């Protein structure tokens, strides 16, 4: 069975590693200490701090397992594409919608999406419509409201974080 590659930017991979490190070294230790203190108080069946702490530990362990597995599956995209004028993974794309509204989106991996920053997943309908296109190209995107026409106004591959708000 062939597994689908999961692409991620170097910043996204670093962010996952940092989150894993924080969960292991700080968060889990703090919650484990709280659970131990709550357990020392006696009857655990009616001890809300103990019950909540155990639930929180399960959530932390689940996230640790997910990140650990994900880090084994990801493919970090560090190289820029040969044709910087076309839209590929990691690109900042300025688009103009059919209503005249302009926005800049960045195409990133599914673990990196940030709606407030306009970072969209490479698996999203918008990104799939943009991939391979270049400045000046028109394309149609299926949105919840129906088909929408967009025009690519700019394609950029900056290494610094930026977003239009």
C-alpha cells in the first residue's frame, strides 16, 4: 500500500518538533505532578482535579503520539521550484476574486493551515486550482457558495512570514 506524501515547510516541521518538545518536557510533567498531588488527597472517584488531570494526560499523550507519527510521515519541502513564476507548494499567491477583492494566500501542508494568516492546505480546492498556474492566469474554484473565478495577480516564494489581513 502506497502512502500519500505529506508535505510541510521547514517552519512547519520546526513548529511540530517544538510542540512535541514542549508537550514532553513541560506540559506533561506539570499535569503529571498535578495528578499526583490530586491522587494523594484520597478518594479518586470524586476528585475532580484527579479526573480532569487524567483526562488531560490522555489528551496530551494522544497529541504526542500523533505528532511523533506525523514527523515520521512528512516530507519537508526546502527547495524552491525551478520555475518561480508558477504556483507550487510554499508559494505566496495574490489572487483577485470575481467580486474584485484581493487577498494573498500561502500554500502549506495540512498541519500548517492558519485561516487568520491565510495559509491554506495544499489539499484544499483553492490550492488544487492554483497549483501549476502563473501570474495572470484565470481559474475556477469550487467554494461553499458555488463556482468562483479568480485571477492570479502575483506569485512569490519568500522565506519570511507575511500575510495580508
